[in-house]
C-alpha cells in the first residue's frame, strides 16, 4: 500500500524543460517519430534488458504532448501521454532518474502506469542528449522495487551513449554534408509530414524543382572545388528566402527542391524571382567568367493526384526537365558556351507561363 494517504485531483505532470521549442525542433529534425522498427535501436533495447534483467526496456522520445517509443521491450503500447510519463520527468534533470519504488514516490504513486497495467514499481531512465538537447531516455522498468549501484548506473549511461550515437548517425543520414540542406531521404520524410498537415488544414502547397544550368561545364573548366562553391552559394541563396516552415533539400548533383507550405502560385513565383535576383547580384560581384543560373518547374500540390510526396516530386522532376529541354532548344545552350538569360524563365515571362501550370 502507498504511504500517501490522500489522492490528488490530477497527476503531477513533468515540468517543461528550459528551451523546449529548440528541444522539440531538434527532436523533429531526426525524422524518427512514428517511424517503423529499426534493428539498430531494437538491438540496444534487447541488450539493455538482458544486462539489467529488466522486463521493460524502452528507447523513448518525448514529443510535445506524448512520449513515443522508438524501440520497446515489455510494453504493448507505442506511446502514452507525456503528462503521465516517467521519461518526461527524466529529461528535466541532469543525471539518471532512479525511482526505486514508485508507490513511495510523491511524483508517481497515483500514476496509472503504477496502479494499473504494466504496474511499474521501479524505473531508471538516462536522458538521451543530442546537441545539448534532451530528446528522450533509455530507460528500464520493473514490476517490483529495485535499486542500482554506481557500476550499474555507469553501465546504463554507457548504453545510453550508444543510443545517442545512433541518433546522431540518423541525423547525419538526412543531411547533405556539403550544403547543410536536407538530402533526398530527409526531404521525403519531412515533406511527407508537412504534406499531411497541409492536407488536413487545406493549405496550398507548391513544389519548386530547381536544376543548376551548365554545372558540368563549370566543373570541367574550373574544377570540382569551384563546383562545390557554386553549390554552396546556390544553397545559401535558397535558404535565405525560405521560411522555417518550408522544406528545402539538395536531392543530389545539381538538383534542388523546395516545398513551400501555405504558398500560392504567385508567392512561389515571387520566391523564384528573389533567388534569381540574389544570384544576379552575386554574379555581378564575383568576377567569374561564368554566371550561376538555374532552370525550374513549379508544381501545385493536388490531393487527388499526389497521394505521397514521392508522386509530387516525380511530377516536379518531369516538369523541370521538360522546361530545361525546351529552354535549351530556345537558347542554344547545348554547346555549353552561352549562359541563358535569367529572363528566359523569369516569373511572368511567356516561356514560364506556358509550362509552369499545375500538372494534372
């Protein structure tokens, strides 16, 4: 029986950590929430459970209103409200949180996880930290009271550091190393989430597919180091005009994509125009023998046509390449010596208006 004689009107919910918005931003940048099983994380939960002979072992990520289990042994649910989570308390501290007997702990004695299935009595959770942000925990739990000695606490910390390494590797796997933008994998994951949100809210969405002009020629004549400089400059100009809600990626080579959230066609064309203007300014000041320029296609999201972001991306890719081919024919760019005028596909031009209509 609990030594607490009276019941509270509500659970003692975890406090909100300092810098919560930045913590959530870092968590969501991993693109792990609501993803499927992953052997890398499952192996670590199984190992932790065996080492501690604990019936419950979880890699938990603490979202805004829930804790979600990336990997779990011993529980049948995949998430639970943050307000009743042990891990929500664990990420507010600086060290491993140990609850030897939940029935005797003022924070948890009336928690449904304690009073009902799975009847947690013991809990130990080590915060998972990435870029100084506590994203969740590696935790173990038991149905009977327990304690940990210092060596066991150190082992739990070591195992948590292995989980942190996998989280860091996951983050790197979604980023383009050269430009710092999302890569194709990161774009598909993040853009799909954004697309689902916009579908529910009825927001307009535009996909801008961009392809650098004469990039191979720049590499051949000036070297790959100069080509990298062009990619970085182009990425910086794109990032500068985008909002936090937009999704920007380098898909590979000289191809880039922007998913503009809650953006009308006119706003999307204006974004292209701002990128063009910034590049023209750079070109005037660079003193280089070549100009940085690009071709593009604008595809409007249509829920009845684009069930997934991959389908929207495929339409954007096809449109951009059709426009680039026609542009080359009009501007004799096949010889690699002439740089087509930015006005050739500038917003509002006849060429652009012919081919930038929504597909469908």
